[in-house]
C-alpha cells in the first residue's frame, strides 16, 4: 500500500514550492519550505478570436500583443523607454541569478570548511585520547612491573628467612593474584602503595615550589605573617602561563620524564655592597624570594636596599650558588682593552701640536695654514684655550692640529697637548730666539718622546736672525738638520706665507716615518682636550678621538662623568654623525663637566657607565679624604701656628673652560710669600651664580669671572650683599690685579734713618720732671718727634721717645749740631754722664709681591 493510498497529496495549491537554507551560529543550518506565487496572465477567450478571418491572424496577434503591451505600459512611456526598462529588468534578473549562484557556492565552501575543521578536531581529540590511554597503559605496566619486582624481592627474603609460625605467607595465593591482575591488564591491589607514593611525591613537589600544601595549589583561611614568610603567594591567583606549565609538568611526569629541571649552580660576582634586586638578578632568582630569605634572617629590607658582602654571601649559599668576591675596581674591566690585530689597523691622520713662547706667532701660523683668522678672536691677541682643528692640504693629506697657549700659567695645557700628540711643531720667533716657555715646550716634547719640528717664524722681519735661534737651541740639546742634527727646521712667515709648503712637507714626511695607524672599528677612546659649561648646550667637551669611531648615540664614561652622545660638532661648527681616529669634535650629552685631560671610553650600557662614574667619584673622594687624614695632629698644630701670622686673600674663580680655570688656580697659588697668600675658595666652569655670591659673602672674598658673566639673580644678590665681581678676559691682567690686592695685605716695611747723635755732659735733678740730661749735639740734629736710643759703652740699654727737649729753659722742636740742650726720657731715669743718645726717624715703605 502506497503512502498516498490513492488520495491527492496535500500541497500548496497552484503555487510552486521551493526550499531556502537558513544559517545559524556555530555552523547550524536549517532548510525551510517556501512557496512562490505566479503572476496571473490574462488570456483572450477563444470565441473572440474565432470570428476573424484566418488571413489576418498574424496581424491580429501582433495587434493583440501591442494592445496588451499598451494596456500594461504606464501612460506617457515611449516604446524606446519601455524597451530600455525591459532590458534593465532582464539584467537585474541575471545579476540576481549570478549572486544567488555565488552565495550557493560560498555556502557550500563554508560548509566544507566546517566539515574539515570538525574532522580535524575529532581526529586530534582521538589522537589525544589514544595518547592518554597509551600513557595510562604504560604507567599501569610500569606499576605492575614494579609491584612484581617488589613481590619477587619479598619472596626471596621470605625464602632466605625462616617463616614465622604465627604468620604463614601464602606465596601461591599471591602468585595467583598477580597472574589474575596480569590477565585483566590492571595493576593488582598491592600496587596501591605505589600510587599513594606518587600522590605524596606530587604533593611534595607542590610544596617545594612554595605553592601551598593543598591539592589545587590554593590557600585557605587568613594570611598571616608566618604563612607569608614560610610559604604561599599571599592569595595570588595563578596565571594562564602558570597553569600551562603545570599541565606540561603533569604530562612529562606521566610520560616518565623528570618532573623538575636540575638547579643550575651559578658563580655570583659579589662586590663590597650590592642592591638586593641586583643580587637576585645575578643569581637568576626571584627578588621576592631573596627578600623572604633576608626576612627569615631577621633583616627587614626591600629589594631596592643595599646589603653588605657578608650578608649577601649567606644568601648566595642558601640558594645553592657559589660566591666570587670582586673588588669595586673591577667595574672598570668592562672598558675594552683588547689589543688590535694588525689586519684591523688602518692609516690615520697625524696629530700635530703647535707649541712655543707667548706671542711667537703660533696661532697666526696655524691661521696661515688653515687660511682662517683665529687670532683676531683671542683676547689680547694671545691664545688662552686649546684649539683643535683639522686641515686638508693641497696634496690631499689630512692633518689634525692642536694650538696650545704660550703663557706661563698654561703649563698643564701644554703638557696635555704633548701627551696626545704625534708631532710637536716648536714655533720660535726669529727676532726673539729661545724664551722660557720655549724651553718648557721642549721639555714637554722630550718627556712625551714625541718627534719635533722647529718652525722659525717671523723670518720676514728686518731684525730676524734664524741662525741665532738654531744656536740657542743647542743649549737645550735640540740639534737641527742645518747643524748636522736630526731635528727638521723650517723658516716660515705667518704674514707672507713663506715656507708654509715646506713646513707641511716636513710634517707629512715625519708622519710617513711614524706609520700612524689605528683601528676604526672598535669602541671609541679619546682624550678630553678642553671642557666647558655652555648655557644653551650644557656641559661640552672637546675630544680628540685616538682609537675607534665615536658615533651619535654612543654611551661613554669620561673621568667621573658619563653620558650619551647627543651631538658631535666638528671644528667648522657642523654636526657630524661620527668621528674616526685623529678627529677632534665637540661632544654634547654629558651629565657634568669633565676635567681636561680625562680619557673618554665608550661602553655598552648606561648601567655600566653610571657604575664606573660612581666608582671613580667615590675613589676620588676617598683619595682626598685620605690625603687630609694623613696629616697628624702635631702637623695640624704646627700648621695652625704657622698660619697665625699669614694673611690670606680669599677668591672665588669662575672661568669659561676647564683648562683656563686650572691655569688661573695654578697661577694664583704661586702668588704670595711667607706673610700673605691667595686662597681659592672655589673654582668652576660656567656663569657666576647666586651660590657663588653666597660663598663669597660668607668669606668676604671677591668673585673673579674669566670670560664669563654673572646672571641677573647673581648680580642683584651681589649688589645687595656688597660682593665685588671682577671680570677679566686676559690672564695677565687677572694675575697682576690679584698680586696688587695681596700686596695690600703685606705689613709695611719700617726703615730707620739716623739723624743725629748727642753726648750727655751732666745730669740734673728737676722737681716734678725727674732726671734731665744736659747734652751736646755732636752730629746731625736732635728732633723732639724722633725716636731715641740710650747707648752705654756702645750697648743699647734703652729705646724710647723724648719727654722734653729744651734749650735755655725753652721748649724747642729741634737742636742743631754743636749746640747744647736738655733732654728727658719718657718713663726712664737711669742716665749717666758720658752716655750717648742716638736719634733716628722711622719711615714706612709699602711692599709688593
């Protein structure tokens, strides 16, 4: 019997059925049956068409279509417009059909992707299930084997020992139970202690990790100080990464692998003091664990506090590491001291230092070489800073020049110039010959073991005598080539340019002989030629790179300062990205003004640079303190007694650059003698500030500004407090003024001028006056205002002043030679006949240093 059973099936009438597939979330779909209604089509009746003749059937059908179309067409629409609308409708239907086809294809592809993912997920789940079953089976197999081995060992032990009567062992029953367990593939019941042991081990592992003693690693109850110190995380929840690590450990343990990695023992470098966080970092331990360990020792510290080496050593031993004691000086070992390989060395430009006596034309000679005019910018026409320049000659050779001051106060500057140079050009004026600073420059060059070239300058002057210069140099063991020596000498004129080419050729020849090379591909190292504090740019150091390449962004340490290269400026004032060997540059980015002569070294990290700078600063403080502490109490007392009679002139010095400040301080320290001296309270680099005024006011000292000025607050403060500020741009004037001021502290020199002698002829006693001497002026003149000495047998027995000077009972001011007079001494009566009175006047003479 069919499903329909002869009945008409239930449908949707005359409408056409269709299906639409609906999509839901999570890949669910549903098919829905819909109906599509057809449009009603009006068909003409057969009778109306039958009355017409057959021949006109085609025309009638066309007319009918036209009528039908005209009946459906809206009013006012032409045939062309109607045709265009029909085409647009057909195109829209075609586009809808294509979109439906594309949607169907996309839905099919999406369904296939969902099926593929579902299959992959099922396959992965099946693999995981199989792996877990295999692991479980392996674990059970291992447990069974362990239990069998244990039973065999017990059986052997029982065989070896006599069986107890009250506890017989049924070996056959145990063997039967083991065989039954083996047949079923399940560990026998005696394997239960092994499983309990595994659970205990797992609990112990959790306890050893400090996660608490409960099963899921969570704590319960309130958190106490004891619980926080001894274990637990203070109620913190586990992160997702911690949960993943826990699952991984569980898998490894199930597979029979080691549950915990073996603890790595480290060699921990331990200085005299160390921060707790840094100690934890060096041990590769958590800082919280280190703090907890210290708290258990009774030390309530945080991770940012410093502990001593002995305490840190106890902590290191507690964590199972080894201690390596290091000195604080080891921080400087990070500075690269590796010897360069020969294949890495490349030629570098020579460094030439211009040295000589003041006003012998050093800077003018360098100007002629540079085709520049530096000397016009120097105060008083003398060089008071070290200038560093780079010159490219017509032949293409690159030369680095250092111009040093010639004044006697700038000895340390010349010494620095000689220490960093390759060749010294000794400039001697042909009309002035060898002078004191010329000799000093020769000594610096010899001490630095640097080859020398003599440039006899001012050869164009009428009174120039170059031969005298060569002869004078012989006295200082400088033998030039014209006198069969090895030192090159060139006659030059900075004004006319005569001999400049020969001088450059001599420099190039000397540089070629030296074969100067350096490695530009290593960490930069250089010498600070000059340092200053610029108002707009901060601390600025002029550095001559000696090895490696200094680049923008490099981290460096220089003396007690450190920094990061913010900018590099060459001698032309242009910014550059890097500076190679023998290139002088200004470096910006220091945290303080370094000392001229300090060495700049590039390091890897800011932490290293800061650590080295702090160590050097502490070492310098300790050195100064040790120097002060080395003086004994007796020496201090002796110095205090010696200083009682020494007058001091305190001064505060501020200069534009470090080298000038040093030179001024050295020059002022030489001013003075046993009675008076100059004491520099403070010297520094940069503008005069309010703190300088405050220091000067407290000590009653003037403030000396060398090529710097006081800022507005400092000027106002100086006016209010009455502090004198003196500005100088030439070191001669500064030293002369300080000398004059110090000379004012000297006690005036007292000179005695003898004006006469008198001899006592007779002694009278006068009532109310005392003894009066009747005298004869034998030589010179006797004045009442003069001083007198009483001589008896040519021995001075009294020195004082006259109380009275009379002639014929009248008071007189003076008595000439050959005349008689009466004299009485102030507060002295022991006078006799034949005593001689010496009459003199005192004169005060001002002294100078």
